[in-house]
C-alpha cells in the first residue's frame, strides 16, 4: 500500500510539473503574439484606449490558462485564440490605424473621409498555411525541392497580397 501511495505521489508530481510547463509555454506564446502586435507600426497610431481594448483578450486568455489544469484545454484555448481572436485583434488594429491615418490626412488635405471610405476595400486576413501552394511533391528531399517549394510559396503569397489579402504569419 505504501508503494502504491509513493507511486501515486510521484505520478502526481510529474503531472503537476507537466501542467506547469504547458501553462508556461502557453503564456509564452500569448506574450509573443502580444509583443508582435504591439511592435507593429499600426499599433503606434492607436489611442491608449484602443491599445487597451486590444490587450484585453490577451489578458483574459492568460487568466483562463492560469486557472486551467487540463493540458488539452490549454492547448485548445491557445489554438482557438490564434484562429479567431488574434485575427480579430489584428483586423481591429488595422481598421483603427487606417481611420487615424485618414483623419490626419483629412486634416492636412481637407479631403472628405466618406469619399476615402468608398474607395477602400475591406481587407481579408488569411493564414500562411491556408494559402493554396501549387507544389506537386509530398516532401522536400533536396535543395532543389526546397527552392521550388519556396518559389511556389512566394507566388501564392504574392497572389494573395495582389488580391487585397493580408497574410498572418
């Protein structure tokens, strides 16, 4: 019975260590995304209130992860944030930044903001992995394969940008 108890205690400590490691990794990923967003030029165009609104979902996710004890749920929270919330934050930042720049331009040139809004197309955000890359091989086996794949990936990215999309990396 004592042996079973010691095995259980050892297993419990390993699980707790794994949960702690996963929490730290998830928090690190969230911090990296925030730092990337805050380092963008568009972020500097925002008011402190807008910057705070952008930070809110990051802080909420961090609190959720710190409360969580299930590794799979932590990973899923980060994945869902990447796929949905992070993209929404980037889009909001781009919209607010564009509005701030338009207001500055309007003040200097006297153009009407309404005319500018009609000319602007809405920007669609896509993930790099979601781009259709025209490459026929299933794996890369040589330097030439790498060069071919990179050329195809570059073309897919350029096509997406030319069609008015922004690629999230």
